[in-house]
C-alpha cells in the first residue's frame, strides 16, 4: 500500500502542546495529536473501490492486512502523526463551547493526482475532545454514514466520502433512543475522506476565546489551501472567503431540498467550511412529502432542523460564522451585504431547482405559484416524494388522465384522499399541462432531463435499517447491494425495481426507520 503523505494541517497550524489524550480545554491550538485505540478483533466489512482508486490504492490494497490495520486504527502509517481537531459550535441554537473531534481521528493527509485528501477514522477512540463520551461508534450509525455519504456523492450532492467500513470487534454501550434501555452494540469504524474536515465551529471556538491570532492563522490557511484563487490574506479576501462559503453552503442545501434529504442536526459544528454535507447522524429521507418532517427524535419538540427549515437554518449558521470572522475584518458591512443577499439567492435558486424537477427550463411569472400549489397539494395526503417526482417525468400533455395515475401511485393511503383533494390534483395537473406548452422540449426530451434531477433510488431509512439488521447478524450482503444500487441513483436499473417502492408499513414507526436519535 503506497500512499503519498502530504501533511500540512499539522505542519502549518498551531498544535496543542500536551501529549496525552485526557479530556481538556485546548487553547491557542487548532488540534491535538492523538493515536487511535487498538481494537480487539478488527474485521473489514466493505471497501469502496472507487475511493481506493481516487486515493491511489489498488483493489489488492483494500484486502490487505495492512489496510485492515491502518483503517481500524491498529497501526499508523509511517511518517504520520494522527490528530483530532479543536472546534466549538452552536447546538440547537445555543453556544455549546468546545466540542471538537470527540471520536474522529485524522490519520493523515495524502496527495494523489494533484488532489489533496484527509483520511479520518470515526469511532477510533478517545481524544482530548471526547468530553463525557467514549470516542466510539456503533455499527448502525457507521453503516448509515458509509452508505449515505457515497449515495449523496452519486446523487451529485457535495459531501464527505467514505473509504471503508469495519467492525472494531469491541462492544459499545449505548442507549439508542435515550429511553433507559441501554445495551451493548457492535463497535465499528468508518474511514471518511474529504479535502478538509474544517467546520464553522473551528473558527467559532477561536473567536469565542478572542484568540484572533490563531483565528487569523486558521483563516489564512483555509484560504491558502481551499480558496487559493482569493490570493493573499487581506480584509477583502476574508469577505470574499465568507461569500464563497455562503455560496457553497447554499448550493448544498438546495441539493438537499431537491433529493429530499434532511440532515437532522444542522448545528454549526456540523457545517463544513467547504459546504459539504458532513456528519451523517440522525438524517433521513423524505418519504411522505412534508415540510415539517425531521427524522431526529432529539429535535421532535421544536423541529428546528425540519425539511422546510433547512435553508433558513443554513442562514442562521452563516450568521454565526460571520460573527466568528468579524474580528479579522473589523467592519460588518461586507458581511451583512452577503447575508442579506442570501435570502433572495436562496429563493431564486430554489425556484430554478424546483423548475428543473418539473421539467421547466424557461421562466414564467407564474412558476412560483405553480410550485407553491404543488407543495401545498403534496402535503394534503401523505405522498411519496421520490416516487412522485420520478413518475412525473412520465407525464405527457397528450393524455390528461396520466396526472392522476402518477400521483395515485405515490399516495400512502388512497382512502384519505377526498374528492376535494382529487379536484385540487386535477386542477394542478391542468395548470402544469398548460405550462408545459410553453417549453420547447418534446415530452421525450423533457423526460430524460427530469430523470437527471429526480432520483429513482435513494437510501430510504428502512433500507438502511434492513442492511443494519442483517449486518448485526453477521450478513453483509445487503450493504454491498445497496452500495451498488446507489452508485446509479438516476438510472432505471429495472433489475432493482424492488427498491423503487414506498416505505413498507412495518417501517412507519420503527426505530431506525422513522425514529432516530443522536445516540450513535
Ligand atoms: P454530533 O452530534 O455527532 O455532531 O456530535 C457532537 C459532538 O459530540 C462532537 O464534538 C462529537 O465529536 C462528540 N461526540 C459524539 N459522539 C461521541 C462519542 N461517542 N464519543 C466522544 N465524542 C462524541
Ligand atoms: Mg458532529
């Protein structure tokens, strides 16, 4: 296994001078050196061939003893010094102080084909940031992160990636639903991969401590390596840096809305500075289209991070990042201008995205109304988002009956559909058909375009749960089946049509399918 080590984070940024992993407040530093914990009986469950190649490894490397040992934390690559990062964050709207990589350890940074990557183990043991927890991860959350991050990548959503999924061989004590029913679960380790794992919280923690010197070092580092085109550090460059983060973040959030992904815990420590989707915890996929839905039971009271609020929460988080960068800029005007533009940009981009889902590629004054009516009607009866939009591409203006058939197949309970709702649907399809007349594409062309933005296959919560249930019994076939399926989410894959169905009834109220907590 040959990896080209190119550590720069630890070389260019200030380190925590204490060399042991006792929990503490880490000041004047961006990270702490810490070694992963040795595990009892590691076993590799799945390796992504694509990521092996992306990082300059071979398929043989992926099956080697060395690979197993490195990516379960049992041996350390030569010339590397693993580390955990220091960050803070706002959790559910409240400043939580220092959080940090409590169970993530960056093994190394490597370079391949002029691209720079950080390799990070999640669930590899305690760090100075573990607070009162154990630094470990369980199999269920690791399967979910492994499958979903790769699925998101193939959906075209900016995200961290995953290289491998392994069992540690150790047991982990968890209260899955925080209801007093704790039990031992299998421990697991995922190797995540990204250009950078920096979060809004990495900047916030420094600003909160008025450590402007380290803050400047970190921002300059970020611009130098990740926003190189912004050039030399200056107040203008800092404002432009912020603007770029806002744009990237918004782009990702619009994608989430497009595919029906609900992150579940959009705390500022879970917001990537690159705008990638990061930290797959109690996330979920919309089944019934519902702006009020969140999979996270920890957030069930206020539903702060519900589907319909994700764009707003993104803005809230960006305000916190702006506050953190402010000391380096000294004037609010530039930052405020960007934040004020967010709302309008978000609306404009949302409209373009929704138009594309409907196969509309020109502009019409009444599109916003058409879309708002659709969203309202979709929520009158539980209607499967993925099936509805995918089938909508089969709609053609030549047959007016088609509209009802499409939506009928996406309803969860047809009995709940009153005549008034049926009429609303007919009315909507009538308007839609009329609107389509203004487009220049043929039905066939439109269909093809719509299928590029409306996925057929997403990682429905129950699918991940089936893979987890089997894996907990030692059967890992379904992990691979879903991994392969989700590599081509926009393709028809007729042989896999059993996954293009509504959530089965048994999954409606089952833990892991409709209820997820932060316990992982
Ligand atoms: P999350 O809700 O997963 O984004 O985690 C919030 C914070 O808690 C982060 O600082 C995590 O590193 C930390 N954390 C979560 N689970 C654990 C764990 N099992 N051990 C140590 N730290 C954890
Ligand atoms: Mg997190």
